[in-house]
């Protein structure tokens, strides 16, 4: 039995949220929607024992819907199993699913402000710049030179550098060895934070979008998080 457009849209959203390739659901679309919807509600269960029991029920359902003899079904089941274990043992990773619409919007806005601030001071080129800086650092000889080469290369490769980083770069040669190491660690940590926040914002955006399309978030509340998107341009699941 095929899914209607609204159900298909929701399944795509849930697959995106759990980092599951939508194509892996093709063997049983209704079964995939049922399993991912249950998985979506699992973080709401605070008690660890009850959450584990519910997770086992999800696994039993997934096993019944997806045959291990089919490549796509087998991969889908493996990914669902991994997500069930994550939520069972690390519920906080998916805490956003248990939050109220207002809390979700506030969290997204807070993360957005931090990301904007990091971009302003020059962080935001992504992990590629850090990786390149680290590679340069490893090629240098000696502790001081390693710190200087890595941090300086990382700073120079970051796009859109702000005044703070330009000032740091200008004064870099005057920093002692300890300062150079500290600078490199600060830059690395800031970029790691930036990448982590982008991933959290990605998940939050999917959850907010799902709740909006499900009629749980108003146009006004939605617009507070996504000023660049006209909420009227997004169809609710039942309108598709």
C-alpha cells in the first residue's frame, strides 16, 4: 500500500532527522513510516527501563517489516537498530524531540546567535580548515613550531576573518610557546563548536518543520526561528 504525499513527506523528514537514506525504505514505505514515527516518540520516555522496553518493541516491528535477505531492508534495519541503542543509552542526544514548540524555537534562536557570533570572529570555514592546519602542524619540527605552523595556517585559511582574528594573527609572533599552543587549541575548539552547532541546528530545523507541518507550531512561532521562510509557502502534511 503506497503512502500519500503527506505521509511520504513526513517519512522523508524523519529519515533526514535520523540520518537514514530515504531510498532504504523503498521495500516497505508504510512499515518505515510506522517504525520511524515510533522512534521519533522514543526520547519522550524518561525512564530508562521503559525506554529500553519500547526500543525492543520498535526493533521487533522493524524486523517484521524488513527482511534481512533484502539489501536495502537489511541496511534500514541496521540503521534503526543503531538509533534505538543511541536513544536507549544516550537520550540527551535526541532531547529536542521531547521539547515543547516554544523551547525548540528558543533553542534554535540561541544556537543561531552563537553561530552568527562565531562567524563574525572568523570561525566558520568548517573542519577542512582545521584539518589542513593540523596537517601543516604535524609537518613542522619542534613543539613551538608545530603550534605556530598549525595555528597560523588554520587562521590564514579561514574565510571571512573578522577583526578579532586579524588582530590575533598580527600579534601571533609575539606570543610565547604556551600562548601559541593555547591559541591553536582555542581555534580548534571554536571550529568544533561551530560544526557541532550546525548539526544540532540541522536536527532542530527538521523537528520544528515536522511539528509545523503537523499543525503543532503556529505560523507566528515558526517565523521567529526562520525569518527568511514564508510559513504560508510550506504545506501541512494533510494539504499535500
